[in-house]
């Protein structure tokens, strides 16, 4: 079982709830932070002092306040950690339940568990901590299909790339040129037009602006 755990969440009640779960699992040292920058600095400090954390539990969404921050989301924190502490086990504890987001966190950022904050959250978190301590991956039952083969209704990384470029105000011609310069296939104008039209139909978007807005609401971009 883990001995030194860092919790990162901006709600006092959630921090207390997670701490209770950890104490029930006999975790010796529990440290908390309420900002992603703060969590990153605590990880760095622990590394310098050779008192490394052996687990991070973090939310994804953090409300902005008067404090200036560089890492504004849990996902940006995770990306930074994976670059510097690739072996640190990470559990995401979040209300977000978009399958594409969860798949990206597990497949791309290699998070070890994804637990949904809901009525069963505390029990699932305890199960996740125990699973991760044994080297297993855990995902809440209600979103487990995020790790299954994609259905036709879900989008892939290529679609996300198109949506990101569209959100930057690029035309389809500009998207095509950018894909070609990066060696991303397919990059033909006709294919891009067909894929974007398919996404508009899939998300019931009226136009490109509406499609970008829906994609942002879903946490895809």
C-alpha cells in the first residue's frame, strides 16, 4: 500500500473525504494542495529532499481566483508530471465523464486510474487505490467502455486534431496544408471536408462555430 500520498483538489470537503479514504487504508502521510502549480512544486520539493510521493490523486477542473497560475487544469499538471516523473502513479478523481477525455488520460497520459465523483465515489476511490497499489489500472464501472474498442459514435485522435485546428480559426485549406507539413494523413481537402461534415452531423452542430463550442463543452479540445 502507498505510504506518502499527495491530494490535489480545490474543495475542502473533497480533500477531507479523500483523506478519510486514505486513512482507512492506513496511508501514513497525506499532503494536500488546492492548485496545480502548488501540487507540482510539492512534487519537485519532495524529489529534491528525497521524500518522494508514491501516489498523486488529482481533480481535472480548478476554479480560477485572484491567484495567478501557470498550470490551470489537472490535465496540464498530469502532462507535466509525466514528462518529469513518468513512474509516479496517478489517480484522477473527477466529475467529468466524457469517454474521449478518459481514453486520452489513460492511453496518452498513462494515468493509472479514473474515478468518477458521484454517490459511489469514495468506495470506488478506495478500490482504485488498492488496484493501483497492485500495479493494475482502474476505471469507474460507469465509464469503463472508454477503454473498450471505439464505437462508430465516438471520435478518434485525428478528429480531435481537426477540431483543434478549426477552433484556432483555420480554414479547411489551412488545415490541409498544416496536416501535410506535419506528415499527418489523410490530408486532402475533400477528406477534411467530409470528416468535419460528419462531426457536425454527429454533434448536431449548426455550423463550424457551433461545432467548436460543443467540442469545448465536451472537453474534447
